[in-house]
């Protein structure tokens, strides 16, 4: 029969068995996973933060359940350019994070950091350019929508339904107009 002695030092736990074996491997695995998560999030925010890269990651790693196809989402950016920053980029960032976490750490003889860097290098040099080449029209539409949204002389003319919704959400804004 094994007897556990647990010593809690805030978030760090140390467990030892009566026969002298340690259960530190369990916590080491959790720490490695946390390091991977931190590395992946950092890599996505630093190296895949561009809208084009995020769209490529969305196309390379499509979600299992898609409500609206990606072509319609990109076409909608002409009418609703704020969707890119308010929703699409966040969704695509989450997809990129999951994809990196699932696929970047397959080479067990390399360090996690080296695996991640090599996988990012592969994505940036081969997979993303190939994706852009295969989906030129989507990336062209994204570029046009970005140019419109970033232009200083562009004024959005919302349709009646959108204006009615804005009036419901922000009635004080409607009173000023």
C-alpha cells in the first residue's frame, strides 16, 4: 500500500511515495504544457499577427463546424469592415493557436522551442505562401477590405437595418444625429 505525503507550497506541490519514488513527472508534464501554451500564444501574437497570415492559418486549419463559409465572411468585410477586428481575427488567432499547439511539437528529440521555431519557419516559408497562391482571390478581397477600412477618406454608410440596430443599442447616439 502506498502512502502519499503532500506538501503544498502555494501552486507548487511535491508528492512522494513511501518507497521513495516521486510524482514530480506529473507536474513536470503540466509545466511543459504550460510552457508550450505560453510559447504558442507568444508566437501567434508576434509572428502570425498579420491579417493575411491569420486568414492563411484559417484556410490551412479549417474549424470542424463552420456556420458561414470563409468566402462569404471575406465578402461581408466590404459592408462590415469592423468584423475583421471585432471577431474574425480573434477567431483566426484561436485557430492558429490550436493548430500550432497540436502540430508543432511532434519531434520529441528536439526541444519544444526548437520544434515550434522549425514549424513556424515551415509555415512562413512554405505552407502560408502556398495557401496564398491557391486562394489569391480571397487574399485580394481581404486586401481591398483592409485598404477601405484603413483609408482616411472613407465614410461608412450603414444600411437601414444596421442603422436601426445601432439606434436600439445606442439610443443616445441616435438622438445626437
